[in-house]
C-alpha cells in the first residue's frame, strides 16, 4: 500500500512540489563504468541516510519507530520522496496514519475517534465526525476480519455471525465468541467487537 492509499490522496489532485533542496538532481558526470557504479552506490547510501534522517524528524513524539515508517514506504514512495512529492509534512501525516492504523488493527479507536458515526458496510463505528458514510477506515478491519469496537451495545440477532438453532430465540456464534452453554439469546445486548451487520 502506498502513502497515497494510506492517506487517501487522489493522484489526479496531487500538487507536485517545485523542488526539494535535499534531493536536487546532480548533473551527469563523465567517467568509466566502475566510477559510475561506485558513485551510484555512494549516492544511494547518502540518499538512504538522508531519508532515515528525515524519518527521525518525522517520528519525533510519535509512538512509531523510524524503521517501521521506512518499512511502510514502497519503492514508488521513496521515488516520490526523492522527487519532493512526499514532503516532511506528508511523511508526518503518514506516520500518524500508521500509528492510527496499528491501533485500529488491534480494535482500538485512535485519538480523536470519539464520535458516533455509521458506515453502510460496517454499521455503527467510532469516527472523528458524525454522519453516515458508504465506507470508513474500519472497512479495512471488516475486510481483514479484525475487531471493530462499537460505540454501543449490539444484538446477536442483527449479526452476520449469528447462527439460529431450532429455537425461537437461541443460536450460536460462528466466530467463537463466548456464549452460555445453551447458546446466545438473540435479543440480548452485548459489547462485541466482532459484530457485523446482517445483510439479510
Ligand atoms: S460476533 Fe458477537 S454479536 Fe455476532 S453472533 Fe457472535 S457474539 Fe453475537
Ligand atoms: Zn466501514
């Protein structure tokens, strides 16, 4: 996944920066192949340490390491950084998004996700704003079968994982959530991060 995917940047609205002082292209110099290879190797080492330096600034005060952010960058991302499209501000936003994503992967709402919202695919969610949306950041959890914390109690009878038995109100959980020996009562309200909306 590229930084554009993580930050939801539409390529058609990208505004390339005019230049990046630390990445100004050097003029090609004449020389034999060995000299060129040696020079390219030194340039790539220098570029790599410049990137790590930049990432050290990026990560200051955030709960993420330089190597974690570096590992999240694809070759195309590094090319964007080299060209000045991936600015320090964007790197910082990317690092914050990675911290948020890590929390979300563990089923925890990031800082600021304190409003009740609704995703048409995920159901009730914690978000930074209220409203109803066609998709949301928790959709990644839904697709990856990871927990989604819910802002309120849910009912098994509305859940896609509920398997009703031959009883008007009892059933079982298809994803192994705790239940009483007799099963789950369909209309009981519970806090379950594995609840997913039943689509009928
Ligand atoms: S995932 Fe949770 S809400 Fe859904 S059936 Fe299982 S226990 Fe009930
Ligand atoms: Zn969603």
